[in-house]
């Protein structure tokens, strides 16, 4: 984790922006995203894939867009209607502000996609996050099957260790393209 995050932190800003745009372009053309009604996204923070240019078109296309908000040990997703709804939250990460009250609580996840950040990913969809387990706990209670991991190509390794409770991505998108990890619902 530390070695990959160090590489990611060392990327030139222009490279990060260009790679993030390639990832955004790929995601916006994916049938899974085009057909989705609801997208659980995240606001790229520091050296992560930058996602604000991805979130804006999702909102413009009428998708219900939710972003995570951390409270203590829990993470829930709240709906935003515009980028201006975001404010600095946990560790300074942009998250839905106080005015965002619509929490994601669907019981059926048809046409729902979740976008996931992470430190390192395996070709089988396994994920090493940042050590707090927020996404694993969230997906344990809301088992959304259509999971898209966003990362830079050097974060994608052939194999990484994983546990039974780890929630895997179904698709991984890097600046080099799409890696299918398992069957998706639509």
C-alpha cells in the first residue's frame, strides 16, 4: 500500500489530470453507467483519480448522484444535486454538505453503480483501501453488485492479498482502459 501510494503521490499534476480525463471519458461511455439511474461516486482527493469532471456530466444527464460522508466509523452516501453541495469533511475530503439530507437507502440495487477509490487493486477486483474499512462495511449492508474501481494503471497488480470480507470490484478502469473482473447486472 505505502509503495503504491508513494508512486501515486509522486505523479506530476498534469499527468494526474490527463489520466483522470481519460478515465472519465471511458466511464461516461460504459453501458453500465449509461443505463444506471443511480451512481454512488466519490470526490477524488489529493492524488486520487480526480472525479469532479466525471460527477458533473452524471448530474447533467439526470442521474441520482450520491457521495460518501464519514461520521465516526460509518460511511453513508448522500445525494448531491450540484458540485456546490460539497464541502470539506473527514480529513478535508469533499463530501455532501449539511444541506444534503437524502441518504442512499435503496433496498433494490437495479440500475445502481458504485465508484470506488483505493490504494491497490488486483486483476480479480480485489481492493486494498486506506485501512479503515469504510467501503467494505458499506457494501456489507448495501450489496451493490455493479462496482467500478477507479485507479491509475500502476495501482493495478496481477494479484494482491484479500480476505473473505473484502468487497471486490466488478470492473476496474484506468487511463489504459477497462479490466472486467466479474459479471455485472446490466
